[in-house]
C-alpha cells in the first residue's frame, strides 16, 4: 500500500486543502492519506489557534465522505509540541512493512525543514512529496541544491525530472558515516508534485470571519457550521 501523511494546524481546514491533497493522492496513486491535525505546532504562532478538539472535528467532518482519507488524532493525543519526526516514527512502526510511507508537505515547509527536530531522520524513514504550486518561483534545481547542502550531497535529480534520488558513491573518499550506503541508512527519494494554485488560505478565512464577511464556498458546509456554532476566530 502507498500511504500519505499530511499534517498541519488546519486552522481551519478549507476546500483548498482538500483539492490539493486529492490531487496528490491521485497523482501518486496513494491508497490512503492520513490528515493529521497538530496539537501545538512548534514553528507557528498559537495566536488565534482554535482548540485542538474543534480543529480535529472540523477535519473529520470535512473528509467524512471522501474515500481514502483518514483523520488521525495521534498528535493531539501526544503531550507537548507536535514534532513531525515523532508522527513519522509512529506510522513507521504501525504500518505494514510492505507499505510505502510518503510525507506530504508544501514547498515553504520543505525549505524550512532543516530547522525541524531530527530533520535528517525524516529523509531516512519516509519518502517525501514536495508540493510546488503554480507560480512558485522555486524549482527542481532549488530543491536539489537545498538537499545537497542541508541533508546529503548525494541527492541528484533523476532523468525523469520529477524526482530527486539519493545516489551515494561507494568509492567517494568524502563519504560520511551519516551517508552510509547500508540500506537501513539510505536517504529516500524526494518527489515533486506540481499542484494547482488555489487562492484560499486559513488566514484569509479567519480574517473574513473577524470582518463579518461570508466564508461560504471556502470551507465545507459542516466546517462552516462548527465555526459559527463554537464562535471560532471571532
């Protein structure tokens, strides 16, 4: 099975999230995508962050009838900050050995990943899918250069032009112990997924709510109902 992991604050989840992840799921033939709301995001401000249980319920309601989408509360149940490496370790241990894990992330998060907890280990445990939106000024070469400088010098763009593979050279005298060619230590492939640019953001939705403007059509109806019933983002 091909399993995708997509985390975020989902503050709130909106139709842009759903459309983009549906695109990734289809492009990579993912059997399942886990949507994983964070409890305490380590790299984002908690200002105007709705309570975790409300954000979890909004995500559940948003994807309730979408085949192959599963909502996980693993980060909300875990105490402390929601570090991605801990979530990846959880799914690595819980997933069948025959399955392939893909960690899905936007380009902004990707280019910040070297500041994350145990970031190098992420590339050993799971394949990465970097979403590049239309209009993003960064490209495949930028991603390759970032990987070579921050993760491993042995990342190279594949001939397909949509993946960046880890290709260690056994004879290279500069091979570091961290770049061991042993299978269990190899870095996994980084995939690029070009996704449509969707002019919706959680910030936009929160701003509209504070300005007493309609958010109809920006979020699923069930999510809109929770927002107003719980008086979120006012």
